[in-house]
C-alpha cells in the first residue's frame, strides 16, 4: 500500500529558480518526515527533516513546509543550481521504525 | 571513513545462485536497516536490527532472504536461489536509535541476476 504520495514525478527549473516538491501521507501515526537526495549510483543522502509539531524548517537553501491538518509536506529549494539536479525522495516514519518513501522526483536544473 | 559502508558495490550472478552482501554501519549506531530499491522507485523496507536482534521483517522478505547481525555490529543479507526479480539496489542504513534521529544510508549494492 502506497502510504506516501509524491509529486511531481519530474521537474525542470532554470538556474536561480525555486523547486517545489510535494508529498501527502495517510498514516496519522507518522512522526518524522525526512527528505533525501540521491544521485545516480549512490545511496540516498539525508537533506533535511521535520517533526509534525513544527510548520516549517529551513536549512540554507532548503525549506520544509508541513501542514499537519492536510497531511501534506513539501520541499522548497531556493536559488536552484545545476548541482541540485538529482532525484529527491520524501519519507515518513512511524514509531521509531522503518521509513516509508515516496516514489521520487527527478529534478533537473538548467544552467 | 565514518559513514555506512557496503560490500560489494556491484554483484552479477546467475539465476539460482546464492549471494551475500555485507553492511558496516556507523560506529556505535545500534539500529541497522536494509532496504531494496528498484529503478525509478523509492527504497522499500526489508528488515531492521536493534543491536543483534532482528525486530521487524517486511512481507517483501521472502523465505529466500535471510539477514543477520551476529555481534550487533556489521550485518549480512543473503539471498538464496536468486531470481531475476531480485535485481535491485540493496541499501543499508544505520541510526543511533531514538524517536527522531536520522537514518544514514550506505552507497548500496547493485545486484544483477542474469
């Protein structure tokens, strides 16, 4: 059962633009929401994460917005750079255990 | 290097053969996770260990799959009688444990079953 839905599947932005990736979840027991960045042939790398008692978290150019009532969260990448071109995965975790991942968004930042 | 390491990075095997992968977690991380990732998909949970105890297994983990973490440090994942559908990236992650701590992933082992 797909418990975390991610959109869009692919995204193309110009250098300096804002990249926005959205995720929605069903399980209200989820208590931790990380975002991972993955380059081809590499393992996922943790980018930023948020807890449900916070509505926004910012680290450098990366911001997570969280809407608990809507069961949605999103990643914003400000001033997108060609080096940000990668696949991004949202994830959610319940009860200190496994991560459930979205299907991924392939981001391309054109120079 | 203080990250999660996995060995081998690539494995090509013929259908029906057995394969074993190894994961070395970040030092002092007591939780270790195995995930499987197929092309174009997000990682899917297989199993996890708290120290040497295997606490949870996914329905994806058929009886051909077995995982161990004998001394609570490194872990092995064995696939017996491999099938073409087993072709995937096998990822290992580790954490210190606790409610909100992060899972750090290794580079993965790419398995190709011919």
